[in-house]
C-alpha cells in the first residue's frame, strides 16, 4: 500500500513526463486519505485538464481537486485589450453555432474577461470560457454565465438520463454510484474501480440535458 508521500512523488514525476505540461507551474498536495489537490497555474485549459487526468491515472489516487488557475503567459498572441479584445471575443463566439450570441455578454478590464448572461447547457458554459481564453490578449476569464436549459426535465429524469448514459459507456455496478440532482445541479458520489470508469461517469453527467452544474465527488478505489 502506497503512502501519501509515494503518491505525491509519482504524480509529480508523471506531470514531468507529460510534454503537454512543460509550461505549467503546478503544486501537488496529497492528504492521508489519498485525496489530491492541484494548485498553481497553467497556460491553457487543455494543460489544466491534462494535469488533472494525469494525477487521476496514478495508482493509489482516490480523488482529485483540480484548483489550477488558467493564466496565459504575457505576450501570447496579439496583445489586444479593452474594447478591441471585447470585439474579438464576441466575434469568435459568433462563429460557433452552439451559442446564441445575444445571450452572452463580454466585458473586459485590461486583459481580464468576464462572461455574463446565459447558456442553455452546462457544457456550453465551460466551452464559452475555453473559447474566450484562447483569444490572443486574454490572461484570465471569469465565467459568470448561468445555465438556463431550454428544456427543463424533472430532476429524476436528469438522474435517469445520466444513469442510462453511464450504463451504456462503462462496465460498472450502478449501485456503487450515487446521482443526486437538485434543481438541475448534479452531485456524483461513491467509488469506482478505474480512471476510465470515473471519466465515463463524469462525461455522462457533464453532457446530460438539463444539467446546470456538476460536482464530482467520486473516488477511485485504492489499489485498482
């Protein structure tokens, strides 16, 4: 059985191995229950996500709290700011048919962007933030979009939809996973045997219709 120090060492080595994470500054903490917290900064959402996935793949990790802040390096791309940056982000968002350009408002202070308004799916809220961040000149994005589904199923229908999606994509005993839905806000709990199953459950909830927020409290059983 690995102790928290061994797990931390393995995570750090795995992050150093991954060439996608070369420009990130990530700190790793592991508590006695093998719950991992990542802090620090990453230059893109892709790097932040990669770091979280790498940590979850390390043997012995039970849960991951990915608190890495996304902050673009100075000098990345065209150095727009203010009104020019606002127009650039609005223009880029308008190119995506998934978004109603009238429902998302963009405001800029220096190189910090704030998104307000609404999206009709939880995943679209996350995607809008990623798109805004990739515009040259943006250093930080504050995502204040609310999720307002155009179709509002009952909470039990959302839970059933997530449960069915998990059953289709993962070989798992569904009795081991808790799916709680309150006003479209989903909480996953319980334990799974592998990163692949964890990912399948998270994806099933993330893209389900009617979901407005997602908290993933699943753990990966030690030694699997």
